[in-house]
């Protein structure tokens, strides 16, 4: 199901032996545009370190009760590789992290989760050895870091980033960026697929997209995540004359 990141933020995290905290933010990579970690706010339980939960550990998302079940104990999390709360996530840390849990690293292979595209929906394949080395260097960003970045079309600015739409049932891919265009078209919000992004500029605090302002202005308006069905998505991709991410390419 597609959900906004801000909707999931604040969900409680239920481990195998009790609650471990709540979702505070997310880390994603800007190559595959996929959530790599949920950052847990553990209150006074584990202070001075970031507690990262990989989607590998997620069992289910309960939207009615607003909690996420994870397949880890408090002891496992407490003994996991420690990451200082003021330090970025390095690849060295990730190697320790995935080695500790016995999971394959997501950056060893060409797909969203490494060497097997179906890895997230086939738990029995999670421990398969990667078949290839990746040619890209993953750079993780926090959703909080890029929040409010401006969106730059091919012919000028068109708004700012307000939120992310995440597929939280299988791959945890970021399907859309929610863009608020109120400075140009009052009250209108639109969705932009990561497939249409050219680059992110940290220096300029901008996200550059391969779309014109007029085409974005004429795109279907986004109003409510609960109305974000396949009919809306199909119309959005048809507007831009692009093939949907759900089509086997």
C-alpha cells in the first residue's frame, strides 16, 4: 500500500518481546529511491545512538492501530552495531550491521534490494549470497534532511518537497515526491516520480526534475493519499507519457 512518510512517522514499533519505540524518520538512497532504514525514537531506552531498523526486519504495518511489527528482540537491537546519533551512516557501519543480522547487503546487485528483485517479498531468499558487486556508491539521505528542498523544473522553480509516498508493503520504494506548488498555483499539490528526477543538489537545496513547469501545472492534482489508487497513477503516468513502475520493463 502507498502511504505518506509523515503518516508512518510516529507509528509504534512492536518487537518480539515488547515495544521498542516509534518511527522518527527514514534514511533512503537517492539511486534506487528506496527506504533503507527506519530511525527509531527509543525514548530513554537507548540514548546517544541512532537505532536503525532495516525493512528486512519488518513483519507488517497495522494502519488502524498505527504500529509496525518487527522480527527482532530488544536484546538483538541493544547488541547491534552502535551508530552515534550525530554521525552519518557509513558503508562500513552498514557492513557491520548486515553482518550482525545475517542479512544480504542491498548494494550488492542491480535491483532495489541487491541481487534479487523479489527479495523483500520472499523471506526465504534473504540469506542468498549476492551474485554481483554493485557499480554505485550508495549515499543515504534522511527524509528530514531533504524536507522542504525546492523543486527545479527544466524552466524554473515550481514548488518545494513536502513529503514522500512510500510502498510500505513489499519493497519500501519511494514511489512519489509530494510537491507543494502554492507559490505558483495556490493550494495545488502534485506528485513527481523519482524516475523523473535528474539530480539532487545539496549546495542549492534543490531537486532537479526532467519536466517543464507547464506540464507539472497540467498534471493531475494530488489531494488525499487514500485516493491514491491505480486509476490515479495510470492517469498521472499517461499525462507525462511515461510507463508506470508497475509495468514489467
